[in-house]
C-alpha cells in the first residue's frame, strides 16, 4: 500500500553567458561542464529507465537563461570544439598512463566517456538538449517547470512591473521551447515575499518551492508541516524542502557525496600535471582549470589521496540509494500513521550536484528510481502537480519572507560585497517604467526605437540576475560578475539616454542585440505603470505621461513614511496601522517607502505588497536606555532618509507616525523642504492622566514639537482631535480626523475552533474575552473586579485574559486574593490566529479602557462577530453606539461593567443581533480603502496639489473626515 510520495526536484540553472565577440571568456565552460557532467548523463539515466519500463516521475526546472543557452547555435558549435579538445586530452592521457595499473584504466574510462558524450550530443540529440528533455516531458516522466527570466532574486526587485517582467518572459520563453505552459516555478534561491504569489497566479503557475523555514513559519501553522503543501492567499500552492533528505545528500559532513569511495572533485589533472603537459588543453588564457579528468577518490580528509575505483563507487551508489529509499519508507509510514494522509517528501537539489560535483550522482538517481519501482510499495515518485490532483484542498497560509542559502533570509544576495548594485537596479526599474509610459502609446515610434526599448528591457533583466550578487558574496569569479553587472547597466543607460535625446546609434544597437540575444519575443510594454493600457494603442500618450525617470504611481504621490514599528515588530496597534495604511496607499497608486527599525533575521530592504520597506540599525550596538535608543534610531533614520531622498527622489512629502520618529521627521523636513504630515496615535498626557515625571514631560514636548513642525496632523477620533487641539494648541483646521480600520481578510479565522475551546473553558461555560496590553490604562483591573458579581449571577462563565504587560504579576496576585482563579485564565501572548478564534468563540469581548485614543482591537472583535462591551471613553465611545452595536460602560465603574456582561451572557439573541450590526458598521465605515483615500486627500492638502486632490474629496466626505 502506498503511504507517501517522494518528490525528487532538480533545479537546473546557469546564468546567461554568451560572448559572440570573443572566445576568451572562460565562463562559457560553466555550461560546457554542466552539459558533459550533468545534463547528458541525466538524459542517459532517463533513457535507461524509460527503456526498462521503470515508472519514474521527476520534477526538473530548466531556467529561461539555461534554455536559451542550450538552444543557442553559437554555444552548440563551441561545445563541440570543447568536447574535441577533451577527447584529445583523454587520448594523450591514455598514452601517458600506459602501463600504470591504477591510472591507465581511468584514462581509458574518460576517453570512452567523452566520446560517448559527444556522440550523444551530435548524433542522438542533433545538438539540441532542449528537445531531448522535452521528449521525457511529453512521455509523462518529467514535470519541467520554469524559474524567473534571468533567475533574479524576486524579493529584492522594487516594482511590480519588474516582477511581472521576470515572470511573463519566463513563461513565454518556456512555452516556446517546451510546447506547453509551465505548471510550476522554482523561485530563484527559493526567495519568497508576500505578493509574489499574486503575479504567479496571474500567469497560471500552480505551485512553487520554498525552503523549510518558509513553510514552518507560515501563519497559521501548516497542518502537515513541510509534508503537505499550503495555499497562499492568492491561491498558489507552496511546497517546502524536507531537511532530512537535504542533509543526506547536501551535507558535506554527513551527506553521501562525501563518502571516501566516491571520486574526489578537487584533484584534477588540470592542476596536477606539469604546466607544459597540460597547457595545450587549457583555455587560451593559459589559466589552470578543471578538465573533468580526476584520478583520485576522496579517501579521507587529511590522508594522501588514493586512486579512484569505479567499481567501489558503483557499489556505494547502490547502497546509498537503498539507504535513502529505506529512510523515506520509514518517514512515510510514520507520517501517514500520524496524520492519516499520504505525505509528500520534497527532496530538492541543484541539478549540477549530480555529476558535476558528485560524479556518481546520476548513477545514484538511476538506482533510486529502480529500487523504488521494483523493491517496495510504501512510497512512489510523484511531482507536486500529481500530489495536488490527489489532494486539491489544502490549508491557506500566509508565508513570511525567506530564501535558502546562508541564514535563510536573503543575506547572500544583499551584503557588504554586493549591496551597491541595488540602488542602480532600482533606479533602472523606474527608468524603464518611464520609457514604457513615454513611448508605448506613441503612434510615431519607429522600428529602431521599438527595438531599443525591447533591448533596454533585456539589459535590465540580465542585470537583475541573482548569479552576480551571489558570486560577489562567495568571492569566486568576482571580476566577471562585476563586469557583467556594470556592462548591462551601462548598455541600459546608453539606450535610456539615447531614446530620450533622440540619438539612437543603430549599429551599436545591433551589436547589443547580438551579444545579449535572449527573449526574442520580449515586449517592453510589460513595464507600463498602468498595465491596462498595454494593448490599447494610443491610450498612453507620451505627451500626457512625460517620462520623469521617477516611479510615482497613478495617485501622483511619493511618500517617505517613518514608523518605529512595522511587522514583524509589533508592540501595539501602530505596527498594524502603518502596515495596512501603507499597502492600501500603494494599491491606490502611491509609492510608499516605510523607514522603520531593524529586526533581527529580516532584510534591511524588501518590497512588501507593493510597499518599499527599509529597516535601519541604530548606530550603537551596545545596550541602550530607551530614550538613548530613540535618539540613536532617529539619527539613523534621518541619515538613511537623506540618502533615500538623494537617490530615489523626488518625494512629495514625509509622513511620521508618533513622537518616536519625530526628530528624524523634523530633520528630513528641514533638509528636503518637503511638507510633513504627522499622525498622532496617542499622547503621553492621555496615557498617564497627566504628566508626572521628567520622562513624561520630555515625551510630551517631543509630541508638541512634531505637531508644530507638521503641515497637517492626522488623528483617529474626534476625542483625539479635541485632545491634541487642547494639549498642543493646534488650530482645528490643521487637524484631519481619519479613523483606524480593520482588514476583514486579515482577521478571518480558518482553523477548527473545537480543540481551542477546550484549552480555555469547559463545554458548558461561556467565554468572556479580553485581549490587549496589561497596563493600567487598559482597565484590566476593572474587569477583574467585576468577575465576582458576574459569576454570582451567571456561574457558567470563564474569563480569558490575553496579552502581556507589566501588570501581569499584580493582576495574578489580585485574582488570587479575590479567589476567582478557577474562573479566570491568563493566556499570555496569543498569536493573531488564536486571538481571532477566541473572538469567534466569545460570548462577550470586553475592552474596559480608561484611556483609548481609538481602540482597534474592538474593531477587530466586531469584524470577527464577537459581541462587544467597551468603555464610554475616547475612540471606543465613537465606534460603538450603545445598545446598537454593543454596550458602553462607564470607565472604571465595576458595577456598570458587571451588569452589562451579565446582560450580554443572559440574552444571547440580543448579543447576536448587536454583533451583526457591528459587523455591518465595520464593513461600511472602517475599511482601509476609504481610509487610504482620505489620507491621500490629506496629502493633497499638505502639498497643495488641488487637481489631484479633487479625486479624493468625495470619498473623504463620505468617510466622515472632519477638518
């Protein structure tokens, strides 16, 4: 009985290396070595398995750059010359080693092997390996998937247009060469960022791969770990690499390729023979290099190397294949017994490992496929597409940013050795968008201009290849990587300036087209800022949309936003507010750059759902007092912001959130002469019911200073408007009231709540739920004081207190003194998914704050359908109409709170009716689309862009903005 599936995934990729102008580039050998040692040997394995009727299913990614090189006539011709040279070398080696019992058989083995490889290439495949792989695709043995166009590390692209160009050109080229659209994609370096899946879905891609932690850190937690796919919010399945299979093959210490009987990669006659003997067979530069003729086995780490014994290596390959299969059988049996569902074990590797680095690798694959077919019935080989056919329903999860490689979060491709490339690449993206907007709708565009525009798109794609920053990081052929990056940048910029100046050099353009001959069907219009105009002829007129070289969206606003909190750093509601607002602004056409504080393990720069996120470190790494840290953060933000303004400008305004970034906001305003908008989320005076310490007075002064420097001030409620107006002596017409909102998609709960309920309450008990920080201003002590009266009238109740804070120990002590511990659970920190489920389970969600500028958590409770009870104070008072969407109680009044909790518990029908009204209110009044539109209107007032502002006035008015 089949109890699980093994998905063997081979990622075949090389950067596009094509130099028709010269044969002096050694880097062409990357392709020739891979063809000789990996691609043709793998095809030999597939031929043998097919001939012997072995039922094998393997997933193979052939990247667009690799497909383009394999199909390139010039490289095909040069490869034949390369093989002729190897055959001559092997013949000479047969002569040199004649009579040597250890080495003569090896030389003869290589001579035979090289001749076989050349014959397969020229006679069997007629020089075209793409068609050879395609035959196994068409027979159903290979699932050939794509990657991005030039293997760009997608999370580090800046614009959606650049992402789209990488995916569209990949799918288009893949379809042209392989006769069918790809169903899956290997994301380069397994780099995933939220939002990428939206573009994958648009191009019909059904699945992709991520590294192990990319799935394990998903929200909610995947039901089957890495042994089943999850579905992203945009409906694309994500499969993750299994660590055990990775370690057994990849690990240099524990993996099979390190066995002492296998061939030693690093001992090659290109380095072992004396120079005069080997020189005729080296590259014309004369540099020593690997020839592929290696006479030694690994032997041991420190011992002298012993001659390679092919028979021993063959035995080991068979043994290791058997061991690998046995481990997968036991793994599948265990997982099937635990979950009742057949797991999929994803064993993903670079294809070049098999043959090039691990000489016996293709042989191991051959043995593995045969053993799985003939020797057992527990596991089967399957592709992700096969698995999705059997298990089409999978849990939806949100994946976090991740990659494979060192540390697992993209640091290989963004570090001190390669970070310099991104400011240029990002600027090129903006310039390419500008070119597309300027020329796409111009009916007078000439053929030469069209060719130049398409070539500019090619140069941008090639410059974005992840191979170049990888090489710079690994410090291997760094000079070539830098040269290639700068060459593509230089050619792009020449085209860009020539197009703008009307001075195209057609002869030079022809040479660029010949050299960078990839993506023959490329269409530069993929970079249009409004993709809907792509096929509308004159819909985009150059005269109407002049090329500014900038990257502003359709709203016309480019915003530098400062916030000390941004996910994953979440201390209070500020983080979620900035996250939701910034992405909705981006959806409405603004270009938003959020500068925030560094979070360990997260990238310094990323594009998150269209928002450009920049995380900065404080200058001093030592432990700092809070205000010292705030000062250091503001210095770092100001310096970073000035650099951002210089390299990615022009910006329209600076938007600061709360006093913690006020000094940086002031410095950037004065440096750039840009308007400053400030959002005040709460005040120190309000939180503490006055100013009682020197620290509180200092913070109050910083709040005043921010509101003084700001051209406009945003607050979230009428209560807050009155508060900041009084505290900071602000004129009323400087203040805009824009409420907070809640994203219904983000607060939904998909998990089964039955098991969760049992963790907190007995089956017959109703749940009263509080979630928030455990601080005095939230009024949790009032809730505790109400419990005895509630349970005296309604004993079948359990109070659940979610959250952490400085009052935790004191509240537990009070509960003990009141003898109410049996009716109370302190849940501590709870994640969003658990919070949402508890809100769905709650018979009442209680928020008894003494001070609350807005009360986003009450909105979230209303969005989840929980009946709410809130204090009649601050923003909470404005959210809930008493007796309509919930109950309002007197702040700090224990009797009022206990009475309304009892009423809600006793009258479930009334509670349900109020919860329904509350949900309607959230959906109509507190949605982020409206809030973003109102914010854009504030921007228009701050920048005095009246024409642009007119489009937002109706929305703002309907949303109830108060000036």
